């Protein structure tokens, strides 16, 4: 199962709206086949592992309950496993998707296949957290990335920010983008930095959707996002403004309710979840980070600390949260801390 989980992680950021599943086929201690969900969501991991494999009497290890629903792109994975003649199926989790939700396990048992569930369940829940959150809560998992000086600043008073961290940290950010379905920023960051928000330096990957939250769609029409809107998906979440102009450039516009003069962040994430996104990588700026933290919508926090000090006149990584009690501050548990080049990576998970 550990091997199947490692295989499944290869699909993170590449397979939405489907889960990134891994599958291993074993008989008499010998590995017969293995697979993971392919880019775009099909073929599924079980289909990949079973392809060309004589699996009669074998055991299949799958990181999520095999699906029970047929789609235009292929049969249900539970049916594929039954047809293969496997003797046993071991899964980590039951799939909460109503189209499966225990039916896959039931179909296997009805065919006389032994089923064991809950193996490495905690690890699988972490790997499938985005998919589970979209199904159960209607929104994607949110990873907030901050790259700041030792005193928590992301730019000088004049706005200069390139580059606070070194090349190794910036390369890791591209890897993190590739493992998420979407990269999200606020309109202020789009105007100040003119980013392109693509994954670079990792060969052919499914580019993440670029999501910009801009209440009035007051974004530069001659910037990199506008110029590439027809080439890489660009979703603009807004409350007003000229949507038709951006649609003509190739962007998708998503209207949501306003809150305190800006985009309602909860409604924005619900809209992204409804469109199939399971994992969103937020790269700022400070106002958007504060909105997500205040609403309790940051699930993981990735912090790159650089060995620089700018001072109080620099731009803070997180805008004002309006807290007057320490007990009200958002709380995270440390998962990992290690050097990345000349910087330090801290990875935190919501308590």
C-alpha cells in the first residue's frame, strides 16, 4: 500500500476532478502490475495496473475504493477488477463520492473477492485530502505559500520583491504549483507583479489553472495573464466589471457575491470546488492571505524564510487580521522544516 500511495502522488495536480489514485497488483510476493491515475483523470489507476497483467488469484492494493460508476471514457474499476480474476482487494479508504460510496466494495464482495479496507488510512487521507474536501465540504484544499524575510516582509517599501528567496526555493515553488490543480492570487498581486503563474522547468505537465480574485476585474489588459489567457486556463473570480472583454481574450469569468467590498472568499472557493478543483496553491498577496486565514480556509501553510531583514517599512507577508487576542490567532502544527538552498522551508498543517 505504501508503494501504491507513492505512485498515486504522481498524479497530484494532474488528474482533477478525479482523485490521484495508485494501484499495485501482487501475487506470491511478486509485483505483477502497477499504475496511477493518468493526466486528465483517465485511465484510472486500476486500469493502468491491470493492462497486460495476468491477475488471476492476485491481490490488488488500491489507495481508494474502486469506482462503481461507468463513464464514457471507461468501465467502472470495480468491474475491471472482477473481470481480472483477482482474489483479494486491499484499499486504504472508502470513496465518499455518492456514485461509489461503498458500492465498489460491495460489488467486489458480491463477486466472491475478499476485501480488506483501512490499510494506511491516515496516510491516504492526507494524500486524498483535496478530493475528500471537495466531495464532503464542496471546496478545494488550500495551500498558502509565503516567501518572506526573517522579519516577515515580502517586499521593500518601494515594492521591490525579486528575489527574496534563492533559486532552489523558487524551483521548489514550481514543483508545488505542479502538484496543485490551480494557482491563485489576488488582483493586487496581478497588477504589481505581472506574473504568468505557469509551471516552468519540469517538462510537459498539465499546467495548473490560474485563478485571480479581482472584484472589479481591474487587471492589466496588456499583462502576461491577458496575453496567455487563450493558451493556459485563466479563471477570474469577480463581483462586477467587464467580464465580456476578458472572455473575448479566452479567460473564464466566475461571478460570486461580494463581502466587505471585495470577493467573498468562501463563495469563491465553493465556486472553484463546483468546477472540479481539489487542490489550490495560493501565492498571495498579503490581503488574500489575510482573508483566507481569517476565514479559517488555509489547510496547509508553506513558508520559505530568507536570511534577510527589511524592517517595519517593508510590505508584510500577511495583511492585518484585526486580532486583539492571541488565542484567536490561526493555529498550525509543524510538519516539516529543512534548508532549501540558502533559505529554510517550514511546512505547517492546520491544527
